C-alpha cells in the first residue's frame, strides 16, 4: 500500500503541476487578451474621434457648398446682366458700323466728283499752258520785230 500512496502522491503532484502550468498559461493568455482588448478599445476610441472630426468637416463642407451656391447664383445673375449690357453695346456698334458704311459711300461719291473736277482743272491747265505758249510766241514776235519779216533775219 505504500506503493499505491506514493503513486497517488506522484500522480497528484503531476496533476497539480499540469493544472498549475495550465492555470499559469491561461493567466498569461488572459493578460494578453486583456491588453489586446485595451488596445482595441483605444483604437475604437480613436476611430470615434476621427469619425466625429470627419462629421464636423462634412458639416463645414455642406455649409460651404450652400454659401458657394448662393454666391454662384449672384455671380450668374451678374453675368446675365453683363451679357445683356454687352448685347446692347453690340447692337449699338452694329448700327454705328452701318452708319460708317453710309459715310464711306458718301465719301466715295464726293471723291468721284472731286476727281471729275480735277480732270476738268487739268484740261483747263493744259489749255492755259497752250495759251501761254501762244502768248509767249506773240510777245516774242512783238519784242523782236525783225522776226516778223522773214528776209530781215
């Protein structure tokens, strides 16, 4: 019976060692798991902060879009007004160009008349030159009477 008690004590010791080792390992695993849960909690907290910041940024973006649309609406109204003014200016410019065409047409007619007058004046100058040439000839004859008589030369 001694052997069975010793065997029982040895088996009990081995069982206690195995159970102790199991408990120690389980304690380490539980510590690692608890640390992981703590890190996971911190990550979730950081993610929550990031999502709050993102929601704030999205709200700011939405407000900016609303303000931008209001400003763009005003800008488009100004563009439409400016286009209206520009259209009126172009219409006026078209009328001015039409009047300019009429003035050029009138100027061309006046230049044609002036050309005719200059042609008449040129003819008159030619006639005057011929007359002056004849007068020179006559004056020359009277100032030198010897030229009048052919044999006196």
